[in-house]
């Protein structure tokens, strides 16, 4: 039985209510209460619990038809410790450098720069050093990282806001590049976000989106143990379904590439062992980094 406190959703891309069940955890989130789910949300319990994912019969997006409401999400994110990073920073920086290099080869690097959820500003720092944007519009709901973010923007003209849904401070048709790294698949209404950003892009402007790829080999190998199946993702995309979403938000052209993620080898081996149910604990492993096209993708949407 589903507790009535959770939200019942139609497909967030096309609003269809026709869908087939596809992925569930042994203990399903929709069978627990909000209070029972809190420790799972903050990663206190190792056991995997997520809201079951269905595949929309009309547009093919994978989404959770039962999920937290906006109010519940606000509470949960507010309680979350900032910067829960599993991957060490050098690998994270190399991964973000890869996102920037792909984007810089496609997007106009002038006009405004807009980012939703920039965290401490990994990509902002690269953009300030290597491009000539006239203003940085940074929408970051986690106030704990605003100091670090301001440092990343340095002397470049910038505005940092706690807001994510109201972009009205940004002039319409002024932005050359908009960026969302691991944000879109956390949103209850991803299409509305894409539409809000679209009106801010200048002619020729580009929106760069990084998401997990649910059609990846890693997902097939790991099945329901695939890490992006979790309480934080109300929907997950494949190259096909994200193209559908972007086109429905009225962008003119869209391309999708698999992205390279850099992992320390010891981290990879521990993850692989965990996948088959072995916990390597404190056993020492080599520290070198490895670039892999794993479970992520970069989407470039043109107005
Ligand atoms: Zn749909």
C-alpha cells in the first residue's frame, strides 16, 4: 500500500499515465513512510532502497510514478550534509575538465554564463580562465558552498542565488552557455526547467547537460544495484529519452555524447567488488586514475 503522503506523478516528459514497471529495490521506498526513508536518503543505511521506476509507454523515459513532493524534497535536501563526495577531488576535477572541453568545442564562449547547481564552481573556474563571458549567473541551493563558488568566479562579474526556479534576474536572450551537471535527473519538473533556460539563451546559445545514462552497459551489468537507482532521482534518461525531452522543451537541435569519468583504480575495484557482494574494506589498492566512458552522458541542446 502506498502511503498517501507521497506524490503520484504522470510521466514528467509527456504527461502520459501509461507505463510499465521496470526496476525496484527489494524493499521499495513507496512501501515506507517519509520518516523511515530519512536514514536511507542521507546514506546512513547501506541497504538499497529507492522508489520503483516505470518506463513511460508513450515517450520511453524511465521515471518514478510515486516520489517525494516538493515540500518533502526541500526538507530532505536541507538536512543533507553538504559535499558528500565519494570520489576524491583530483578525479572529480579531471571529469569536470572533460565536460568543459567537450562544451567549449561547441558553445559560443561569450555573452552570459548560467549554471544551475554549480556546487563549488569546478566548471565556473575553467570558464573564467578560458572564456570571455560578460556575467556569471549562478543558481546554487546549497548556501554552504557559496563562499567557494564566489572564489571560483573571482573578479568576473557574477550573481550567486539560492534560488533554482526563478531565473528572472537573467536578461532574456543573453546567455551563450548554460550548464547543468547532475541536476536534471533530480528535478520533479525537468521540462519546465529546460523551458526557463531556453528563453535566457541568445541566438546560437547552448545548454550543456550531464546526466547518468540508463541505457549504459554499466546499468545492464549492475541491474538494480546500479548506483543512480536511488532516492535522489525521480527520473533517469537514455540518449533517446533525453533527446525527446529537449525537443519537447522546444530546442532546435540536440546531440548526445558519452562522457569520460575519471576514477582512482582503488575506487573502481572496490565498486566492482561491492557489485558482486564483496566488501574489500581497508585492503590497500593502487591509487592511479583511470578514464572510462561509463554510465554518464553529455547532452548539448541548441536554441
Ligand atoms: Zn512520457
